[in-house]
C-alpha cells in the first residue's frame, strides 16, 4: 500500500535534493512521541524539518536524517536498547556524514557524503531458534534487492560470507545485525547498513580486506552526491517484506535468498582468524561446498563446518 513516508532532518537542503520532496519546518511540539524520542536521543538539535514522500511505501516508524553524526548511530541505539529504553519500532537513523562509525568487530567504517549509512530498529516477537540465521542475513538480502531495484537490474550485488556486498569481488557495502533475546524470543533486531553509493573509501591493501567498490562504478546514475536517496524507499520496502516473511514462519526462504546471491559458493576461499593481532596465518581454506542452515560453511577437505 502506498500511503507516503515522512522524513525528519536537520539538513533540509540535502534531503530535498536527494528525495525530490517538498520539505517544511516542523515545530518540535508537533512531533509524534516516536519522532521526538528519535530526534532527542540522536542529538539532532532544535530545528527539525519534515519531508513527505507521497510515492513511497508505508513505513511505521520515524525516519531521521542527520547532516552530521558525531558518533555511530548504531552504537547509540544499541546502548538505548541495553538500557531498556523504548526505542520506537521502525526507527530509521541515517547520517549523510559523520565520525566514529564502526563495522564488524569494531572496525572503522568511513562515512562519506554521497554514500548511505543507515541504522534500522525493528521490535519483534519471534522464536529465536528458527529465525536467528534469517535475522543475521536480513539486512544483506534487503540491501542487495534494493540496489537491484533502484538500478532497474543494472547492478546485482553478490554476498560475501557473512555480511559484505560485492561488485566483481570488490566490497561495495557491509551490514551489521544485533538481536535482543528474552526467554527464547527475539524482541529486537537492530540493523546497520553501509553502502558505497557515490564515494569510494580509501582502504589500505590487505590480504584480509577486499578492495573497495561503489555503485557508481557499475551504474553511473549513482555518481551524484544525492543518489543515496534512490535507495531509501526500496530498502525499507525490502526490510518490511522480509519482516513479514519471518512473521509468517518463512525464515528458510530468507536464508535461501541469501544463498542464491552467495558469491562464495563453489569457490576457493580463505578463512582468517577474527583477531588481527595473531601470527598472520589463515585458519582454513578450500572450496566451499555448501552453506548450512545455520550459515556455517562446508569446505572441501575439512571435517567440521566453519562457523566463525
């Protein structure tokens, strides 16, 4: 159902250019409770503006775009959830620029204007055992599908185990997911999604890190600094669709969708230890024969699946 989508921001000119929507000043006292919480907790200041997208999918939560985020919005929302705060369902926090953002295991993630940096919170009530793997891959699958839709099929990212988006074996994005589980039920899913849209980060060469890529390398229509806006509506629509599938008990279908885009299946891979301060040797390598339902890898010549 198409009913419109509302975006709050402290960077009205940039949001207007990216989303092509009218934008007006919004007094703080007319914000909904969810909008007010997000605006305050994410530290966006005193002058909110609201954009309305009439041709966007329905989305239940507040969408807040910061012109500059001095620290990771994902970490801030993690802290709020850990403190027991009532983080709104469907909250989307985006930063056009920022500092101290992190990827997997605390690694630095560059925030560059023209790219998409989003954190999305979903309040859930799902059984943990059959859905944890699907929740882990949900943001990667949703991001890959959104890119393909926004590019009219010109860009079809592959996926690297377990959280990177690839273009021709170069890294174009990465995702994070964190869940809160209570008495065997998943209550919260927090997703972090970083996509290199128009800007290319400077990443030091390393045997453990792929060279970077950006969507604009494959599709020049993503070259402008406002192109991230084309991804917002399809990304949220794909996340909403995946959520619906999980609530209908279709977790396996989401893992299957991840498997279909897996760039590593049937290929020779190298598995490095998590700790980068070790002796520099990989812990396993071989051809990937299968991805199991729990997302572990079966490598040729290895008796036990690789889980980390």
